[in-house]
């Protein structure tokens, strides 16, 4: 990136921060801040600000390419090392990203669906209210969700990991089954949480699948698909009542027995459970990015993690890390645009893939071209072009 390009980008970031007052996070005086450059997202940390005005003055003066703040609250946020800050709790934060080299509307729609799925977990399974959640576009590849509630503030790494495992589908179906006498009971109509998801998934899949679709489920096979399809009315009745030992083609349960002080009495227990269909349902309902990405998981587990400041600019895209009020209506490729559509002249370096921005698809860019400022800033920050001085 040449000097003229760097000067231009710094000027555009300063213009943004001079015109837009960035709201401070709650209890700003207890938050640690990190500042990034074009090369490093967090170059300097252990900064603190006492007030929103102090933060905004800094942004207008320095116009950093990245600014992040701690999910945690500290008595002394500027102290070093970390042990000297005196941790006072932390919000519960989730970071959902999708792998994407250049802006792609289809991929962003997929990560939006994932975010909506996670929101459903937080509201339905954990009982948070919508007012407990702060949802922000990350400014690039996904979304950040902050749960700001006293119930989570003092959770440690272990408890936060359990929450991540839950939404990621790292669960054991056996935990949702129980033995009563010689009967096995499990998820049924009206259940909440994972049992409810498993019941609804099972019911819908069996009710609406033909033999071909059942055969396509890994681990089912032709014979079992025939049996399930031919007996599905009875199976659906059993599932509604939560009775699972009468549907061996859906769920296979290995039993064992525990000895009691009375040698004539043995207590039956579930030793092992196998069900390709249930596993398929769990995989489909889980928050997939949390299941697949250790990086995304660690954002939630780490109680000292820094996360992008809402409404600040992302130094890799020039888009706003926008606060989202209505996820259904939000479109990051239009609603998070920070710069105008006046034309600027840039020189393309190398091959630029097609990308989506502000309702347009840009492609086949070569040599010196004129593009809208928002697209030009994006390409300059991606280091795929240089500014052409006029």
C-alpha cells in the first residue's frame, strides 16, 4: 500500500469519526480497549477511557483502523499484567464468522441464518429476553452477540464452555432418555430445549420423508428405510408420547443393569444409544459455526477477550460494525455502508474476485478504474488497489 493510499484512508476514517459520535459501551470506565493498525487488529491494548466524550475525542483525533473493547469489567482496566486489573465479571459474547475472502451476499445470508439460530437458543433455551441481547454486524464476515445480564456476568471459563457446547450440539442423546421399569422414555411433544428440537425434528422428518430420503441418511440403509416408512404412523404415535423402546429402527438402545444391595434386584440403565436420524437432527439444529470453529468458541470462553466496538469502522472493509435492531430486515451490504458513492480513481493490483456491495456486484476490475468511494475504500483496505491521484 503506497503512502498516498494510507493518507487517503486515514482522512476518510477521520471524517467518519468527526461526523459520527460512537456510543460508549456500558460502564466504559471499567472496560479495557485495544487499538489496531492496518497490519494488526490489536496492536496496543490496556487503554481505558473514563467517559463517552473522552472516547469520542480519541476517535476523532486518532481515527484508528480498529478499536475493540473488553467483554470484561475491571477495577483497573489500564493495569498490566492482566492479573493486576482485578476482574469484576464479563458479558457473555458470541462471535459468528463465515469463511469469505471477498464480500459475498449469499455467504453473509448464511451466517445471518446462523446468528438467528443462536438468538433462538438464547431466548428459548436460556430464557434471556431480547433486551438482554446486543447484536452487531462485525464489519466484515459475521455478527457479534453480547448477552448483558447479571446472570452471566460472573460465569467462569468452564461454565461459558458448557454454554458453547450446548448451542454447538455437543450433547449426548442418551442424557435425554430415561428408564422406567422396562420402558424407555425420551423427547416428546411439548418439550423445550434440545428435547423439543429432537422431537420436532424426528416427527417432521418421519412424517414428511419418502423411502428415498430416508435411505439417504447416513447409517440408515435400504432395509431400515423400508421398515421406518412402512411403520411410520405407529412410530409417530410413539414419538408423540415420548416412548422409544417400541421404535428400534429409529433409536437403538443398549441396556445394562446395576447391582443393588438386594441380590435379587437389578436396576436397568441405558449403556449406549445409537440413532443416525437423531444425530442428523442434532447436526442440523446446532449453531454450525460454533460447532466447527475453535476460534469462534474461544471468543465466548475467554473472559478477557476484546471484541470490536459497535458502530466503529472495520479496518479491513471500511464497513461499520453496525448495531442491529431488526435482524430480519438488516442487510450488512447496504446498512453498514460508511462512505459515499462519489467516484474515485484506483489502480487494481492483481486479480480481484467478484464481490457484492451496496446492491451491486463488482467484477472484472483491471488497471485504472473509477468506482464508488465505498467500493474503492474496500479495495484499498483489502490491499488490492492503490489510489490514483488526480
